[in-house]
C-alpha cells in the first residue's frame, strides 16, 4: 500500500492538501517537546501531519529544522505554528522546510492577507527568496519556488471575538486554505473560561463554519477523540489537531496503569 509520502514523491503534491481536496479528513499530532526523536516517532504512527507548536511551547527553530530533515521519507508532513503572524516569522519556518504554516490569532482580514502573502513568492505574495534548506528537503522537478507556491498549506487560526466580527472578510481572503477554529481561546474570548459545551460557543463555531463554506475554505478544529472527529466531519470539518505528544503519552500510560489502580499525580488539561 502506498503511503502519503510515496504519493508526494510520485505526484509532487502536498498529500494533506490533496486529501482535503478529495473531501477526506486529515489528522495531525501536536509536537510540544523539544525532541527530534519524539517527532520522528510520531511521524511514523499514521498521522497525516505534524503540528510543530512554537507558540505555546519552547520548541526552537533549530528543532523545527532538524525535525523536517529527520522525518524525510516518513508519512506525516511537517507544519509549524509560529508564535506570531508576521512575514519574517513565517519565512523562517518555511525556509526550514515545513510545508504548511499555522497562523495564530488571525483576527482581521489584513492579517489573513498577510498570512497568504507570507507563503507565496512574488508576484503572488511577499515571501523572500533564500530557502536553501527547503530546496534540499523538497527536491522537485519544477524547482522549489513553483512547488512551494502550489503546495504550502496556509492555515488561519480563528480564536477570538475580533476575528468573529470579521469572519466573512477573513474567509473571503484568497490564498487562505484552512480556517482553523481555536475553540479554547475562542471560548475564553467569549467570556466562557474555556468551556467547550456552551451554546454561545456553538453559535460562534456555526457562524465560522458558515463563512468558511460560503467562501470555499477547508474547516479545522481540535478533535481529541474519534467519535468527536466523526461528529465534526458531519458539520463540514476536515482538518483536525488531535492532541499533543505528551497527552498521547499520558493516555497510553493510563491504559496500562488505571486497571492496576495507579493514578496520575496531576490532572492533564487545557489545549493548544
């Protein structure tokens, strides 16, 4: 059976983007620890992409680069969420060779346009030339520049009420591929202190979903359990962040230890 990576080698296309176009779900694991070995192991588990988390963790640019190299030939495609939505920050992770950028707090149409421009070379965008490391990671017949313009996935994270008030304008921006709803931060912004089962949050999510569908954007959100992911798929979501490396470690440990009466020393909670 062909893997997602063999598909990339055969077609020269981002397998995550291709799956989304076919209406299929994609699931990624969040890499939160500064460990190339952990990321490399995760890339071979069956996930579609790695979400290299630089906003909420001490994950370094050097680690991102090493992960991009170490996962060459493995199934999961490396994406990164930099700490801020800035041209220079997106350029640094792209030049390391990630094939998707997750832009936090994309709260205005101006920031959405900046995100789209950061991921494409002139005249289509504003990305600077100098991606020698990325050239090495993605050696394609057409050359890296054309490959990157077509294959880098641009994910705009919608996670506060400012973005909600501009959601139709944000969703209409050309070059944004995925509207990802940061449900935890959106809940806080709505004054709900992170609650995920509140009607006000559900109403806000429905508004974002409607704007995304009207403008032909793929929709994403956290999906921590298979039954939840299946339910969200029925709502139109395809792009799922499934949890962190450390949360999967805790879940795996619980499967063994809970039947033996062993309990964790602290409660795992929160979301990235």
